[in-house]
C-alpha cells in the first residue's frame, strides 16, 4: 500500500477519534448542573488536599517470538521516588525525587537516563492519561547473557546502552455514571466513594512511539527464533483508535475500598521500520505499512478513605500491541505504581478561588 494512501487513511481515522473525544467532553459542560449523589460520593475538590507518596514508573517493550520460544523483553532501570503533592479545585501538582540509597543498582541492571512525565487528569465525567517519555539504556529481562553469547559487560543482566526510546500520547474515557461513581476518589484522592458503584467507559487514544538502536534489537544468536521484520533497529509507530470498558469500586463499611478499571480497543497504526537481515548482513530499506493495533488501559486502587484522610495504593498501565508485516508482535507499555498518604485541610484558599473564577471568565470570552 502506498505511503500517501496510508497517511490519508490514518488522518481520517484521527479525525473520527478526535470527534469522539470531543463528544465525550460535551456532556461535562451540562453535568455542572447535575448534583452528585452524596450517598455514594463526597466531592472534596474545594478543599486543599496534600499527599506524601512513594512511586515507581515503568516503560517496557516486548518482541514476540516464533512458536514456543521465549519473547524478548526489554526494561529500563526504574527508579523509586518519594514526593509531595497537592490538589485544589481539580488541579494537581506532584514533585518527586529519587532515593539514592535504594536506587543504587546500576551494576545489576545498567544505567538508564530518562525523562518521564505522566499525568492523570480526572474530572467527574472524564479520565484522561497524558504521557511523554524519553529513555536511553535498557537491559534484557527475558534472557541471560550466556544465552545470547555476549561477553561480560560489567553488568549482571544483558545491557543495551545504545537503545533509545521516545513516546508520547493521550487516552481519554468518558465516565457515564459520574453521579454515583468517582475515579478521583481512588486516583486523585480529592473525593470519597462511600458506597459500591461502577460505570461504563467510552473514549479513544492517540499515540506516537519511536525506537532507535545501533543494531538489531534481536541478538544474532536468537535470530532464528524471530521473524525477519522483528529484527528492528529503527522503528516509528503512530497509533489511533477507540476503546471502551467498565470500572467498579467495592466499598466495605464505607471506608475501605478496592477499585478496578479495564478498557480495551482496536486501532490503526502506521509503522515505519528498518530491520537487519542476519543471513547476508544487509540492511533493508525502510518499510512503511498500515497495520492493526490494540490498546489496553488498566487502573486499580485499594486502601482506606474518610472525610479528612486517605491511605492507599494506586496502579496505572497503558499497553499497546502492534502486528508487524510478518505477523510478529511488537508491544510496549507505560505506567506507574504509587503509595499515597493523604490529608485534606478544611481551610479554603480565597486567592486561588478568585484566580480560578477570573480564568473561567476569560475562557468564556466577551
């Protein structure tokens, strides 16, 4: 298929998804007049919410093998952070810092340099994930160095310091039962889900993923176990699609909660890859194709919540799977795991309230 035709199809699909995202946003304007059922949800976004947290973020990709052979899995050397955060009027800011004495493991996993920005924007009606990541330096988690025939690198796990990855994207879901179900209670800690309740979800996603390496991602000793197009050393993937699912919070004795959410959806992807051919040592020309993609979003949380305090764990995962030209699978995921200790203060912030009112008036225009 010609590149111009592929681009035209992708642009049309992107317009459809953008329209869907806009449609999911429109009901949010009407919902301001809709009262939240306080028997199920208490909204504390008007109070200052402070949190102490510890978190780790992750970025993993996998290349599917042939038959019964093991897939090839690459991971960065993740860091554990500790930080402080605040939420007020549905605006959240978190600042995290690495813990040196915990993160001293470069001798095991190699060194990873990275920029990692992930944001969850949660209103009563919508749940939106935004992420931007740049990583350099991965280790191979699925195989030992002896299986690859590599010499000692001074690192316990097989390490690819030349491997660079970049991605950015967004996914957004409409929460249909926002009157009685709150995403923010579990994941932004500025609400309280008092009774068990769930909601259907519908939305879409738009993602770009890029990977670069000095040579094939598939080690030469393992080449026979993978399709030829899986031996990527350069790849660009653009992905757009729709997804839907369901979320539910189980509440025990009003204060203890467990939340789970799953959304799935198909999409279209434009793939441009350069692969090595091990048999003759040649390099293929860039191959641009239009292929199917698959997106999965998982959220989970559990803990204790009350009028003033909350403590709990939260987990967020975005995963994308691509089918390459030879039907092999290339998949990657981003996400985070966080432990939160939260307190809500009764004192309001009139200066911030005035600024928010001024901003809303400015956005409405004359």
